[in-house]
C-alpha cells in the first residue's frame, strides 16, 4: 500500500532533513517534488495542488524548534496535512440507534460489495458482539443471494431466507420486519450491484433507502480503479445520502490515489479498508496511521510533538542550565531518564538527534526499552542524597545495598555508574564546545 508514494516522499524528506538550515527556496523545491509524487500516486489534481499550497505556506512561515531540524518540522507539517486530507479521525459506524440499525451497502458490480457485507457483519458480530442479520437485495446477478447465504454460514451470521422472485423493495421490507421481530441489533442490506451508474437501479436504491431508513449508507468502491472510484463516489453521493465509503483491494493498491483524494473530493469519510480476500481482511480506516505509513515515520512525527511539549517544561530548562555548566550528577541522569520515558525510550531520543540515521535509531529503540529505564530509576532511587550528588562515594559495599534495594545486581549498578560516568564526561566536553547550542549547531 502506498509503496511508491512512500518511497518518493522518503527521498524528498531525507534530503530536507540532511540539511541544518532550510531556505524558503529549499522548501518550495521540495514541495514541487511532493506535488509530482502525489500526482504520480494518482491523487486528484486540485487536491494535490491545494495540499502543496497549504503545506508550503505553513512550512515557509514556521519557526524552527530548538533541538529539532527544520527538515523534521516540514515532515511534521506534511504529516498533519496528510492526516487532514485523509479525514482527521477514524469515522466509526453510527449504529447506536433503536435496533435494528440498518447498514446499507451500495456500489458497482465487482467492487467487493457482497464480500464486504460479510466482512463487516463478521466484525460487528465478533468484535462488537452485535446480533446481525444479512439480506441480499441483489436479484440481478445470478446466485448473488446464495453467495451471501454461503458467506453467512461461514462466519456464523444469520441471513434472510431467500424467497424466489421477490423484488428488492419487498425483500427490504421483509428483512426489516424479521430483524425487528427477532431482535437483531443490526440489519445489513447488500443491494444490487450495477455495471455503471444507471438510473433505474439508482431509483430502486432510493426506494429501499426510504423504506429502511439506514443508519449507515456505505459505498463500496475498488481502490484499484483510482480516480474512477472517486468519480463513482461523487456520482452516488448525488443520488443517495452516503454516510461513508469502504475502499476494497487496498492490499493490491500501490498508488493509493483513491484513498488520498476520496475525502477531499467527495466530503465522505473512508470508514473501512478491505485488505484481502479473507473475511477478516477489513480494517477500520485511521487517517493518522495511514499517514504514518505513507511517510514511513510515524514515530518521528509523534516524537517531534512530544519534544515540542517537553521543551516547554521547567525541568528541561533547569537541565539545560546545568548542562551548560558541564555539571551532570545522578540526579540529572534520573531526570533525563524520566524524560526519556515520557518521550518513549532511548530510541525516540536517538531519532531526535539531527543527522542520526534511521537504522541507528531503530537499533537503539530495540536495545533499550521502558523496563531498563525503570530499573535504572529504581537504582538511583535506592541511593542516598549524598550518593546521588557524588557518585564516587558509592563503594563496593554501597553497591550491594543499592542492588538489593532496587532488586537488581551489582553488575547492573556498575553499568549504570559507567553510563553516568560516560555521560558526565560527554557533558564536560560539550561545555568546552560551547554548550548544548554549540553541539546542536555542529550536528545540525
Ligand atoms: P460484488 O459484485 O461487489 O458483490 O463483489 P464480490 O463481493 O463478489 O467481490 C468480487 C471479488 O473481489 C471477490 O473475488 C472478492 O474475494 C474480491 N475482494 C473483495 N474485497 C477484496 C479486498 O479487499 N482485497 C482483495 N484482494 N480482494 C477482494
């Protein structure tokens, strides 16, 4: 999914992040590349244009946060714009109505409508423990009703018994009364497919909609059809009040144009994504996660947010002042550890350091986890106030006491002290180089 777009954007951003300072011209050049990448991913032209205009405006006027490269800031702005373009938040189903909540699925033939009806029924009956009834109103395609019945047996969800010759509107009526009488929470209506948007079928769909008053009318479209999928959605939404879109075959969609422009063009949220043929291959569509996947850097984005928050804190200010002086005792280490924990571990910190390669950051993330940080905190917590301020006081005997107090071993205490020693030495060196600001300018 989104592989080529992800690669293209990755290249643009790696170049941006590789620089210390960015000029307006750099940002504008990068945004031209982003525009091409979006168009190659088959994003609708007006959507790509608006996206790039908005991002450029923000990126050019953006103040650069301390300790973070401007390149990362631009990535964050692009991420936020992507999330907004995709619809901001996961739009769930509004089915908390007086039962039965009717969920009607509409769409072209072959879009995956019947499969998706079953997938959604499985999700609602399994995850949400709803009592679901499915009914096929497709009297056009031979054996469509039987297909749904077979799927129903597979997923153990009830289907409305088939009455030969009955027409869609009558089937809908019968389904509704069966659902009411038998106490179903949700009634799913799989409507007749069509080859293209055709008036007779649209009228039929509207008649069914009038009878069933669906809580959700979901359009199923094939993401592989790209901008056609978006056009189909526009067409349908002019005929029936759509509440959302389900994009199928996202598993095979390397470009992602339909997913990216659907919301902006139609105003309808993508609620689910079909990601395979199996009946559990349906995922709620989360714009934030999708954007993260496209940029291949969800972690960095949330890190920049977290860093922006923690920079505000007094803690960080005080720490910076001490570091400027080249002082670093175990209390400082402890404060630093707490900050690392807030920011999601050493890996996050490593990723924040400008110029540090992704691979290194990933290694650090794997090597140091939350538990280790907590254990280090416990060791410092078992030391006396004097020991924390003057670590050289910690003799072999005291080490045993600290290890016992923190449920660790003397080796662990030694490792901690060695790490502190190394950091303290590094701090002294930083002071010589002109403090943290000096170091950051060197790295940036
Ligand atoms: P309908 O005519 O709209 O009811 O389409 P069907 O539900 O019969 O689906 C047509 C084909 O698409 C079937 O072979 C499905 O297995 C397949 N299909 C549906 N959704 C997905 C999906 O998300 N991913 C993949 N790979 N195949 C899908």
